[in-house]
């Protein structure tokens, strides 16, 4: 489907063995389907976090084979810590996360993707699906500095040049995202 529909895979640099790939903007279920075509074209194996309801019969086994890691968004646990442990225990782990957390219009990016990369000491890779140019792939990468707003500025500058399937659902200003919740701790990054 990726190739038949005229998409081209782009890659700025080969990915390292461990990284967090940012999947944005995420406004359509088509993103998910094209994502697998993109990975196939670039010959990349990546994991992704999905709500556990996606992993029920009859699709559960297929979702796991496609790299899915199920999470229960209603249980009280810290996804950042869980994913940092996954990075520590694996030699190769590319984790793809849509920071918007939902296909609907949202007010801010969830922050889990950032804190996973920061605490696991792995780079962030800017992933994209540009529906206007029909290109999908991996853009620049960088190590998170710990200065959340400065790092979000880098991401915002890049993503303002990418056209999602439904532009009206994309977040306009990710820089204003609050880097923590009311308790002063990073958001868990659980999918919505």
C-alpha cells in the first residue's frame, strides 16, 4: 500500500541501535498502515506502545509480531520507567511513540516520549508522515538536553514543515506544552 499509493521513504541517517522515534503528526489511522510500509522500505525493526484493547483476539498475535507492546492505560504505573527498563535490558530497541497520544485534536503533546529518551540516554529521531509530499521516514536526530523547551523548539521548527492527513487535528504549538503534570512528575506517556 505504501508504494502503490505513491509514497517515498526518506531517511536522513541510519538509526542507532537504540532510540525513540517520534511519530508525529498523528491524525489518522492511515499513519499506522503507512508506518509499516515505511519500516519495510527502510528495513527497520521498531517497537511501538499501544493500548491493550488493540491486542485482543483476533488481532493480538499480529499486533505483537508487528512490534506492539501492549499497555493498560487504566492501571496506575509509570510507562516512562517501564520503557527505560526495556532500553536497559535490550541490545537493540527502537521505540516509536506518537506524542500526541491520540488521533483527535489535542491541546498538548504528552511528554513520556521525551523523558523515556532522556532517562534511557538515547537519541530522539524525528519521524514523519507528510501527506502533501507523500514522504515518510526518519529525519534528524538529537540527544535530549534536559532543557525541555529548547528541545521542543527544535521539534516544533521541524514539524511545522510537515503536512498531516488532517491538518486541523494537528497541534499547532508544541513548545507551550507543560513538561510535567500537577505533581511535578513527567507524564506517563500512556496512550489514550
